[in-house]
């Protein structure tokens, strides 16, 4: 999972990119102008920035130059625009942009660009977690899968190990499944309460649980047995 900052003055585009990237397991922060983008960058360095070129207050290329000149361009930046010329794209690349996405942005192109960009910063992301594995709070034992129970056998009670030496998508899916199973058990299978706790819309939550293969009937049964 990566921390991605999306900067675009169009509400619809921000929401669309948030939904796609969030579905992929990334933490996404939104900014509608350069001022908000500066504040986000000052607060925390994102792993990737998706930056619109044409914005009303300060355009994306100007903001990119600003970050480059004051030493804040320490993260990969992908420029976005539906009206930019080749010259503008080339200029942004010379300043330090990693790539360019032309609007309307398709899901396939977006995910490919994001994946390629994050590969370049993989060492930086891994540096946040120097060990090959991380210990996290586990779900109630009744809803932990066989593989997870095996991993927990050598760990202190109430903890589960998630390995980092496996493909990103597999590791992310394993963690997300455990995360949602924990909340489902804790909220007795209530989708409404789980949606509130996790900050997801119910329709999005159902889609995510189906994608991860979470057994909803098992979580309800476990809740009844507790």
C-alpha cells in the first residue's frame, strides 16, 4: 500500500481517482488546488503525486517547479491533463515529473502508471518497515483462516504476522482480508457498522469483501458463538 496525493481542481476526477486507487488498497489524499497540495506535501511526503496541469490558482507545472527549486520534489510525480501540448509534457519531464497521463484517464493506464512509479520508490516504502515481516493485532481466533492460525502458532496470543517478502498485491490482500474479518467479527457481522468503522460506502464494502473472498456467513456465525 502506498500513500498517494491526487491534485486536481475537478471534483469528479478527484473522486474517481480516489475510488480506483482506494480499491487497490492505497491510502489516497485529495487536494483541489496548489495551496492544498503544498499543505499536504509539508505535512507528509507522499509516495506518489498525481498532479493536474491546468488549475485556476497555480498550474501544475509551476507547482512542480516550486517543489523542485526548494528541494521538495523527493517523490515521483505523474502529470495529468486533457489539454496539455507535447511541449508542456516534455517541460514537466525535464523539471522532474516521472510521467504524463492524458485525460480522460482509463483505469488500465492509471493503474499501470501507478504500479511503474511505485516500483521506483519501493526501497523507500520498504525502509519504513525494515523487517521482512510486521506484527499486527489479529482477528478473533474464530475467524482466522488455517494459514493465519499456523503463522500465529509461534506468536504471542492476540497477534498475527504478515510477511513482507511476497508480492505486494498478495500481501495487501492478506492484510485487508484480516482487517475486514476483524471488524466483521467485532461488529457481529453488521455491514452498516463495519462501513462506518472502515469509512467505506456499503456498496463499496460489499464489492471489496467479495473481491477478497471474505466469508460473511462465517463472521456472523462466529459472532453468535461468542
